[in-house]
């Protein structure tokens, strides 16, 4: 499934469209799998980190049909930090609305979230969400649970 999603995202990115893929990335191996599928594009990788309590709260205020009950937050959070805590931009969104989060990502991701393949330790300017939507970016959002997007990949960054 992820192979097909990345192929579709690549096709749309190559055609100048922005695309979105939701998936779980619990390990560096899985991150490398995605990055391999998005090659040769450079990738921006943003991990949204509002904290476990905020994720759980946000899930409770969702429509019941959109909730995702998950009880392994602590283990998943620890695994992700251990596996790829040195990659991309780990962005605390606890105090931000979705619009504020998107605006900051647009403003700051190009300088804070660049990832090269293969994933190594972290070492086209977009000014607005509208610019991003028209810049031919492909977005791969990777949630820890359905209440909070956990990570975002943008293949095709020049």
C-alpha cells in the first residue's frame, strides 16, 4: 500500500501538484522505506510533537467516527525518538491550532526539515500555504494517531 501511495504522490509531484498521504512511520527502517520510494526528490520531514496528553485529548474531541483508539503512545513515542529523533524537524504543536501549525510549517520547514537519503543525522522558498500548494510539492503526512499528524514528508523540494 505505501509503495503505491508514494508512487502516486511522486506522479502528482512531478506533474506540479501537492499530494497528501497518511501513514504510520514508527521506525527509521520505515522512514528509509518511504524516502527510498520518494527518491530522487529531496524531502522535508516534519514530526509534529504536541505530546501524548494533547494527542489523547484531541482524539476525545473528534467525531466518534474519526477517533483512533490507541494505547501504545508512550512506547511509540520512545521508539520514534530512538529510531529517528535526529532526523528532520520535531515541532511541538501543543499550543497551536491546525492553521497556526500549517502556517509555521510553510514558513520554517524549508530551513528546518530537509532530509537527504539515506537518512543521516540532521545537520525554493515557500512563503504561504497557497505558494506551497502551487509549488509542486508532494506532502506525505504520517500520523502517530488520527488525532494528530505526526510527521510530514515533502518530496520534490528543489
